[in-house]
C-alpha cells in the first residue's frame, strides 16, 4: 500500500517556495504615499482591527505641506491597487518609530506586510537609522510573528496601552547590526 503524504510529512522546499513568493510579489511595488492615497489608507485602516485608531485629520497630516520631514508614509501596491501602508517617524537621530501599519484583509498572509516592512527598513538604513521601535497588541500573534521574522525583540511593555479591549502593548525594537 503506498504511503500517503500530507503537508505535515513533507519538508518545505525553500527553492520552490521562493519561486512562488517571487511570482506572487512580481506585480508589487512600494512607493511613498501621497494625498491621493488618503481615502484608501482610511478604508484599509477601517477594516483592520489592529491599525492605529487615527482620524481623517491624522492621516491627512501625513501629506500636509507643513508635515515634518521626519515623517514617512509608504504604500504597497499589488496589480496597481494600494493594499497596505506603513506610517513612521524619525524620533531622534538614528531612532525611528513605526506608528501605523495595515494590510487589507484580502491581501493578508501573502508576504505583502513583510515586503512593506523590508522596504521601510531599507529606507531607515539608507538614512542612517539604527533602531526602530513599535508597539503591538500582545494578542496580535500574526503581527508579532512578522516582527520576529525581521528580528524585532521585546524591549518593554506598556500596561493597558490599548482600548476596546483593554490590553497591554509589547514594545518591540529592531536594531541594525553595528560595525566595530
């Protein structure tokens, strides 16, 4: 009788998985967000329980003429449509903070958040950044797994930081390796 193979009994093939991921991400582009993206950013955030609860004015401030130069907003597009975004700011010198990030429901679990985060970290490195911080709900296991994949480490905890429901935030930090 032949042996039946299940997904649990077959080791993943990194070569084929990489080929598949590259194909899936072939029509993907990360670019700076602009004022025309505002409605889509708000739509994505409104359908994401884990996005920061910003109002329209807070999103619009990202694109205001007087917006500080230390703020960055990126979008990720797939097949020409914005499917996610990341907003961050340079806090001081070489330190950055991710303030808001979300990927639309249908686009989740396809590597787009990882692609967006990677593009952001490349930008931070190009600007001399060393440390990147963010807060994440303790119960947001998907986001925590993404950040762990990128070598973010727990740097602290903020008690009852989130509301509806009340929950602690984990403070995570990513640090670029420093040359001796």
